[in-house]
């Protein structure tokens, strides 16, 4: 959730920027981003030597809708 919140607040970010100020290692953040990517909630693009991670807002809205129906 923290990674999703950081991407929501800060826009597209590199792993380096996502790691800054966090108590999670770069490797842990990479694993979480991989899981989020597999779920279709984030995607990455190459920018030079870095990968920039972005939220898939449409997919996130679908997830929010599904969670809203479940929690009713």
C-alpha cells in the first residue's frame, strides 16, 4: 500500500526515489513492484538506465470498485 500511495502522491518514480526515506530495501521494493505489475496495477518504462514506475489508474479504479462491492 505504501508503494501505491507514494506513486499516487509523487507521480511516476524510479526505484531509487521509491526507496528514499523508506525502511524497505531496494530488493524488497522491486519484489513488491513485480507483484503489483503482475496484478496490472503498475507498469514501468525505461528512462535511460532507470525504470520509472507508474500506476495503472484504470486498473486501480477497477480494483477499488471490486473492493467496494465486497465490503458492502
